C-alpha cells in the first residue's frame, strides 16, 4: 500500500462513470442508481459515491466514486453481484464512459493546503 497522508492512502482510486440517459429515462435511471448505491456502500474499500445531474439539458449524468485501493474497485466491478446489479441500468442509458485514476493531489478546502500523494 502507498504512503498514508492525513489518514488516507496514496493508492486511492477515483472512478468517473459518465452515462447518457435516454430521453424520458431519468426517473428509471434514478431508481436504478438508488439500488446500486445502497449495494456499493456496503462494499469493502468503498469510500464515497456521488451522482451529478446535467445542468445543460444534455442528459449526461456523472457518477463518481472513490475507493481505498484499485483492487477494491476491481474486485467489486468484476463480481457477479455487480454484473447483476448494473444490468437493468442499460435499459435507461444509451452510452457510457468510465475513467479510473489514482489520486495524486487533492484540495479539500480553498483555505487548506493541497495534499500530495507520494508513492
């Protein structure tokens, strides 16, 4: 495991999952997200999950999550439970994109110092 700074591991993984919700599919998507977030919240290594709604009418939603380690995320992502849980989501979205990255710097608040993760 990497260096620990401010009680957090330098090996944290952030995931950005962008989904384009089909026209009229917002409520179905939100219902599915609620089911998924409750399950993922109980997953070992999961830290936080956020849902971002579009402000421009684009139907482009963003789910961001943070994990203690990449291994925690990939174990969940590759599990049968994950596949079964997200399968119904495909009914409400017509395009997805997933980005995964290691956190190397984090600014918590404007008046606080930027935290740098070191390997």
